[in-house]
C-alpha cells in the first residue's frame, strides 16, 4: 500500500498535466510523420524507409532558408515544396521501375535511398546539430514553469495540416483520383486516371508532410543527420499499432504512443521511455496483429 | 531461384564432370585459397579477408530467411549483437577466458533473442515481418544502450582475446593467423550445414512457404512453427558471426546492435544474390572492397555510402538476382 501511495505521490497532478500537453504536442508531430508514411503505404504499397530522411531533409531545408531569410513560415513552406519536388523525382527514378514487383523490393530501394540521404547530410552539413529559432517566443505560465506558446502552435498547426489534407483527399479531384487508385489500380487506369502520376503525386505529398513536420520539430529538438531515425522508427510502431494503411488509426495511435512515452518519462529517462511504446507494440501484435484500427479490405 | 538442372560440362578429355563433383572441386579450391591466404597476405589484407568472411556468415544466415523462406529480416543486428555481448560476458567473467564458453554464451544469447523476435514477428508476413523484426531489434538496442551498468552503455565492453584451446590437444596463443583459420573453418562448416539444411525436407518446406504460403498451410504443414525454427536457425548463425566479430576485434559495442547492421546484411544479400548462400559472401566481399577502394582514392572522409547506395539501388532495379545469380545465368547461356 505504501508503495502504491509513494508511486502516486511521486507524480503530482501538475506534472501529469504538463506531460499530457507535452505528449499531445509530440503526438501531433508524430501523427504528421506517420500520416505521410501511411498514405504512401496505403496507396502505393511502398514501405518508405527513407521517410525519416525526408523529415531530416525538410528540417535542413528549413535551416538553410531560415538562415537566408530569417522567416520561419517562409522556411516551412519552401522546405515542404522543395522536398515534395525531390520526393517526386525520387519516386520517378527509384520506385517507378519497381511498380508491379514484390513490395519487398521497395523496402530495399528506399533503404538504399535513406543511406544515401543520411550520408549526404553528414557530408554536407557536418555532425554538429543546428537549430532554428522559435518563431513564437512568448510563453504562458503553467503551474511552476513557463510553457512556450510555440509548442501549442505546433500541435494546432499539425492538426490543421492533417485536417486540410483529409478534406483534400475527400473532396478534391486529385483526392478522388488517389482514392480510386487505392481501390482498384487497373480499373482507375481504364477510366483514364494517369495512375503513374497519381503515385508520383502521392509520394510527393507524403514527402511534403514529412518535410513540414521536420521544420516544425526543428526549433524543439535541433537538426542533425540521424534525426530521422528516431522518428521513422516511432512512425513504424504507430503505423503497425494503428493498423497499416488506416489514416485515422495512425493519428490516434501516434497520440496514444506519445502520451504513453510522456507519462513513462516521469519515472525513467526519455531513452528508456521508448520501451513503453515497444510494449504497446508487443501487446498489439499479441492480441490484434492487424492493428487496432485496421480497415478490413 | 530454384536450382536448375545443370547440363554436364565436357572437359577436353571428354570426361563428364557432374554438377556435384564440380561443386566440390570449386569448394575445395576456394577453401584451399582461403587457408593459404594468411601465409601470403600482408596483415591488413589478412584482417580484411577475415572480416569479409565474418560479414559473409552474417549475410548467409539472413539468406536462409530472405532467399529460402521469402522473409526479409531487418532484425539480424539483434542476433549479431547478442552474439557479441554473449561472447563479451563469457570472456569477462570466466578466468582464464575461454573461447568455447564465449561461443556457447553468444549462441545462447542469439537464440534467446531469436526466439523472442520469432515468436512475435512470424505472426506477420512480408513487409509487416520486415518492419516488426526491425522494431524488435531496436528493443535490444535500447536495452543495451541504456543499461550502462551491465553493458557499458555507449562505450561497449572491451576484453582480450582468449587463448585458442582444444581440450587435451591444443593450447596456444590466438594469433591473427590462427583466428583466420578458425573463422575459415567455422564459415565453411556453416556454409555446408546451411546448404544441407536448405536441401533437406525442412528446407524444401521453407521454399514452399516462399512460393505459396497458403498452399503449404493447406497441405498441412504448420507454417508458423517452420517459420519460427527458420528464424531461430538463422539467428544462431548470425550469433556465431557476432561471436567471431567480437573475438576478432576484442570489443562489443551497441553500434552493431543498431538496425543499420541488419541493413548491411540485406545489402550483401542483394548484391551477391539471394537464395544462393555463397552469393551473400561474395556480396560482402564486393561491398567491402568497393568501400576500401573508394576511401583509398577519395580519402577517409569520403561518404562512401553515397555511391555504394546508388549501386545498391541500381542493382535492386536492374539486377535483382544479384552478382552470383547474374554470373550463373550468363554462364549457362
């Protein structure tokens, strides 16, 4: 009894509320990364191992543009646009020849790409971490600490991007093309939808989402060449827990996993808190191997 | 990927040499060359060759899954790493350090990791298998990286190479040349064993899982059980490679548990040719040679993975059967 009481007392309510907010903020960034990954997987059958590197590339683009112009929002837009272009080129060169082959080959191709991009970043920018200044510097008082508004803005902005993206998928012409391609690639082609370009477009979109989340995260954690690895691993966990190819599932799972990790890091170091998300993954695999929110095909 | 019946080749004397005899002659010649190598090669290249063989063993172990069972594993770094740390545990605790104990501990560690990974990840197929093996190998990485008191954390563990002993027969200093011969013996033995496994009824079931899992299940084979055994076997050989690497370099480091090591094993497989067993060793050799060549020509700071990654992608797209598969097809033409 004393043990339980001590355990509860070691985490005061204030700390739990702070960690809840922290968890939601990271969860929204993760949701942005994972939704790009899910989109690419659900529509193209491509497991994008290079997704973390697109995230990292976006962050570096942000660093460069921010250094040139000093405008964070311009850096965000430019990075998303440039990485989308790069993603389109990448898809045309490395993934288009693999359409119709075993999806496993796309893992190999994107893994190769991730190695190249990571080493390029190391070679170009060096091993030292860079930082972008927060565009919103004001803070508000949350119990005993000053909480930056920027973190709240990141969560809201991520939610807005995901929402806009959902509406786009639901109502725009290109969105309808995308959904038609997911349902039946051959039929879509027969109806005159330019399927190869839809696939390229989807990859470009996913890349833009990754890049945007990279720039949003840059002021919080710094920019370095291996920053994508942590995120892509977490995004993989999220995608498996949420159910492969389910956009809603991966968003819910992203917030769920991030909250778990945030609470766990009250008691253990953040590096060890990752183990909690591994446990969530193991439990999911044990009891619902297709993921929590998998849509039956 | 299935071995085609090869036409008997005629030698000048009109004596037909069967494919089996040709294989053993080829195997003997390569083995003899590898045995003689440390006597003629300078130390740097001898060490280079030893390490290629160790990486080849790791790649070969993952070929059992990639090439024969159709499961791409990104979790071999865990087995390799547990092999390393198992060896480290044995060498740091036993007095005097015992080589065979290191192998035993390493294999036990790798088998434990393999059982854990196999139990969960064989529930999933194809890409899902690849992703879950990757995530599970990261569990071991996080544990090893953060459990500083036990594993030395980021710095890893350092120890000295044990003496080379065979009870009642040999007790000598473990010189680099002896190490090389020891590695050659184990890698050649593993190769023959894996070759035997892939040609056994068990191996045939694995290949049938690769070709058509639903049908294999319908015939009545317990597919999951076969897959778990396949992952564990593969993990044991990967663990052996880890032990050898640890003994060769006298350290165990968390970097080798990180999934990039698994990625290297997959790259060696694709470059050399999956489903050939010997191919992954060739792939490891070619990769390491190209890497050495690039860093000699352009300097140590050169990001050699950029051109090698490009070569890898080009091979995935245009030469999916790998170097050995390509050569074999070309020779049979």
